[in-house]
C-alpha cells in the first residue's frame, strides 16, 4: 500500500511542477460533460471459498482460484461519465461482467484449504456475474497547455455473485461426504472509500496525442483496493479515442468468502464531450 500511495504522490508532484495553473481554471465555467464507452478484456483472478454443506469457518469449504478456471468473458460493459464546472467536478464509472467456464478432470480446487489428493480430480463449472461502480468528486489542481491533473475522492461498490458446481472423482475417501459434490453461491457486497489522482499529459502542446493516467487507493469493507490506468489517446473534434491498460485489485479482510479479486487487461474507449 505504501508503494501505491507513493506513486500517487509522485504523480501529483510531477504534474504540479510541470503545469502552470491557468486563471481560467479558477473561474466559474458552465458545466462541461464527457462520457465514455469502453471495450474491456481483463484477465480475472482471485481466491474464493464456498462454504456450507456441513463445513464452515475459516479454511473450510471448497476453494477455487478463479484464474485457473476462467477462460473467457461472456459479456462485459464499462462506461463512465464526468462533469466539470471550474475547478470542481463529479465522476462515475461502472463495470459489469459475466464470465464463466467449465472444466473436466481439473485439480484446481481445494477442500478445507488443502490441495486435492493426488488421485482425485473434479468436474467443475464456475460463473462470476456482477460489477463495480465508483463515484465521487474531483478538484482540478492543475490546468494548462501541457495537461490537467484532478485530485479525486469518492466511494467504490463491488457486488459480484460467484457460483460453483462441482463433482469430485477418483479416490474421494479423504474428502468429507458433504464436499464430494454440490452447487453453492457466494454474493458479497462491498463498500470502500477511495482517494486518487487523474491526469492528462500532453507531450506536444497543440498536438492531438495525450497520455491518460489514473491511480486510486482505498479501504473500508476491503482491507485494500487499488486501481491504476495508463495508456495513449488522440483528440478529435468530437472527442477522444483512448487505448489503455487497467488493473483493479481487491484484498479482502480475513474470514471473508472472497480472499482476493483482480481484473487486469487492455481497454479501448470512445470519449464524447458536450
């Protein structure tokens, strides 16, 4: 976490040193809006434990690492909306996804936190549906020909439902009867407070190319959540086209059914302004 906070601090320092604050940024302006629609293709990983059926508590239940099972997205949507008036602004960002996969003869499950015996495998079907939304306020700390920098504060909500269906095969004697087959769901809901910075660096004044940067960090129901985005964009008369890499990471508190969850991958966006 110290490394993430240090990165955000360095980003703020570099932008404030490089960009003069314009007088126009300090005056009251009409509301200026922008909206973006994204194509997002993340790799998803994370550890979850499906308890119940007579086995419960820390270390009990059937465990899975989503990254070893998931193979493809069924559906994903990502969009954002921003509005600015002078130095102040508001923003909202939404991601929804539906992912899943089936595997036969896999050993990528555990029981009670212990790997499967050497002669046991499983037929498993795993689905993850849901999404996350972030909303908050922004304050424009820097505005000039070389770019802008906004300081952010807000909240992030995570709501995902994971479903696991499994059946163990082989010498299943050591596995508790209640865990030899089943279907279970976990659907946690999570709120976290976040702070961060969002920048737009223009390497050539008056040119169309720019570098978008975003970093935020937070906690609450999570032990830690953080996000980082970086890429390259080009400005057209109607708006922007942006290609970037987005990584979103969750670390949950001890005893939760989900231990960790990560989304990481490329995104391309069309940004419209009015």
